[in-house]
C-alpha cells in the first residue's frame, strides 16, 4: 500500500499542557494518524522518507507508543511482572537479578512491585499487575489468598512461585523447603554438641516454618520440649530486633550456654552484637545460627554460622521455568528444589 501524499510540512511544536498523541506526531510529520500507526506496527509498509519524518517527529515530541494497545492486538506484551516482599532486601534483589538477566536476553522486560508481608496487599497488587496484561508473573512464596489464586488461575498465563516449594503450585514453583532448613539446622547443632536451644524469628509465615522445623527436630533429638523463643511481627528482621530478642531471652528465660536459631542473618548479627556488649562470649556462652548467608555473614566477629541458598541460581532457574512455559514444552517440571547448605563458621 502506497503512503498517502504528504501534506505541507509544518514542523511546529505540539501545544503545551496536553498529551502528545499519535495525531500530534502525524501533524508534525505531515502524515495522517493512520500512517503513523502503520509505521509503528508495520514499518516495512511505509516509505523510508515518510518513516524518517515520523521518527524525527517522535524524537521532537517525546512520544511513547502505547505498548498495551499493541499487546491487545498481538496477545503478547513482552512484559513480566514480579511481586516481592521488599525491593531493598538483598535476598530478593539478588534473586531478581539472575531472573531479569535471562528474561531481558529473551526480549522481556520486568516490572516489580513491593508487597510487604500482608496477603491483602499482595492480592491488590496481583489485580493491578494482571490488568497490565503481562505475559507471565513471578510471585514470592506459595501462600496466597483464595481470591489471588482465582485471579491467577483465570489469567491463563505462566505463574512461577519462587523462594518456596509445594506439591500443588498454581503453575510451577522454584525454591526449597523452609521447614527442612530448620530441621537440618537442628540436626547440625545437635551434632556439634549443643543440648539447649532457643529461637528468634520474624513473624512471616516462611520464617515461622523455619522456626518450627528447628524446634520440632531439636526437641526430638535432645528430649527438651521447653525451647524458649522470641517471635516478632510480620516484616523484615533487623540488627535491632536481634539485640532486643537476646535481651528478652536473658531477662525472661535466663538463657545462656546454648544455641539460638535465627530466622535471618540480620537478627543473628544483632544477637552477636548484643552478646558482645554484655561481655558474653560467642559461641562459648551464646552460640548463634542465622539464615540467608548475606554478603557480610562471613565477615562479622565472629563470622556467622548460617544457611546458604544460591539466590542467583534460584533466580535463573525461575527464568528457565517461565521460558519453558512460554515455549509450550511438554511435561515441564512443576517443582524445582534447588536445595540449601548449612555453613558452619565461628558463631556456632
């Protein structure tokens, strides 16, 4: 199809205060809105001279094409959305790095939102993200509200749940067993000779499963059914919460001479700091085990004993799982368990 004859060139700036539209670009380029649309969707149908004028008008006006409109026509947005509890937490940022690197190489872009730790916030954000018509969605964890699951199942797009595993994912999941990390840590601590234990945990459900796995297994091994614990509210742990937790364990339970299982390296670091400020030796008077193997974990004084999860590997495995869904490969793996490792250092 030949381009319509161009009108007289009128390279005037668009009016101030209003949005720049396809019609604005057409007026500046001296062509119709239909021709601008054709140039953006099927550039091979537009002459080189006309395309040059349109591109110049786009540059001058700062016009951004409506990708969503094109996505509705092609049923492909090249957009992946991700929901994580915290965008500042290095655990999730490092996971997303590996995931995003692979998806970008395949032509997809990532949109990320922070859910916090409340299911109703996640549910509202799932609704918002699905309204953008993404090609796939990445979710943290496996526990979602009934309404959220219904929306995700009805969307008909690949859903990858990561940082956890279940035998009944919405679509597929990539992660590890949080309960098993607690149980394995208890076995390690008992094997190292500890016979008394306490727990310090954040209040989110994954942290609680790690705590409960440790408590139940340590009780089985030691016969001690009275394991004291401090549990915070749902939300990120911190050095401050660790210091306060040790103060409470000492004040309320006179706890010394055992090992403290922590749901994160942040709280473990806080416990070590508080213990040192009180003149307690670590690990002789108070032993500490964290979770996450943060970048600083091997450089505290003493270095933290912790649980390591290969976050970059996990993010990349999640990307491969989503790409497998896009390609429609037969019998894709629904559950990918990447495992974990207990790392013994100086704090226990």
